[in-house]
């Protein structure tokens, strides 16, 4: 089966840096995604990692270690609008060759002035 | 960019009635569509995977006779909640795989279903 763990809630100060961790267990790992979701809205894509290392995209960076089953999302220069839920999702390749995307429970980030 | 259009955005229905939710891929072909359900302050739970022209694959614990999925074309997938009950009230979101692996998945805007 699959298991994805991430902290339930985090708080941070505007302008600061925050790191959201995600650990996973899956039998057919085929990529890890980070999404941002505001309440009542659909998730929006932030980043994708399939190989080990760091992917940087503006204020957001994501890191992956496949051997450790570990990823983190790094948000720099936090803004109030970054207050949202951040979802770690793992693409699992199943027998038969098709993939499915499994989400963690999400981390609710609150940014304070 | 690739967009999935989901309708309706919200719906209120009486207990015992059926509700249909549609997802259309607007500028790409979605051979596979995923249907998720999300309860308040919880994450997205995969309900089923629909493939164009074949039967949907349901996740464990999801009643296939209650949540009917049809993927009759490469641009349209529908989820019908049959004989809805208040416990079915939730946020339903569809998702389609984008053509390139690194682009991941695009999501519909979601449907807020309230059963009274």
C-alpha cells in the first residue's frame, strides 16, 4: 500500500522561510508533486521531483531523496497570500503500467505579519 | 495551458436524488481522469480512476454502484452520485493527467455537493 506523512499545521512569519516535510512509502514510486490549495478551491501545481535533488522555482523549492522516501517544500520570503494547505502527492505506478496520484493529508500553513 | 472544466461548481439536492458532475478537458485529450473527494480540512481521497472506453477502477471502500463513472470520450468524464444522502455531502474534484510526465496533473475547479 501507500503511506504519505506530513505535518498537520505550521505557522510562520511574513518574510521568513518555512520548510514543509513529507515522508512516503510506496511500492512503485514514479514522481512526487507538491500542490497548494486554498480553502474551497482546486489544488494548483507547485513542483515536481522524480530524481534526487533540489528543484528551484522562484520562491519555492522542492527536494527529493528517493532512498530515504523523503521530500520537502521550501518557501522563501513568505507572503500573507501563502497561507494555504500544501499537499504532498506521490505518483504510484501500479501493475499494468498505469499510474495514480495519492495525496498526503496536507499541511495547513498560517503566515502571520 | 491545459484546462479541465468542471460543472457544476456547487449543487444542493434532496436526499434520495441523483447528481451528475461533469469534467471536460478543453484543449487536450484526457485518456485517464481521476475522481477525488475531499471532506473539510482533510486531503483529497482518490475515489476512482476512469479510462476512456473502459470501466472505471474504484478504490477500496468506494461503492461503484453508488458513484457511477462514465468516460465515454477523450474529453468528457462524468461522476453520478446516485441516491445521495447527507453523508455524501463533500467537495468532489476531477483531475486529468497532462501529456508530459513532468507537468503532472491538472484539476477541475471542484463541485461542492450538499445533500439536504
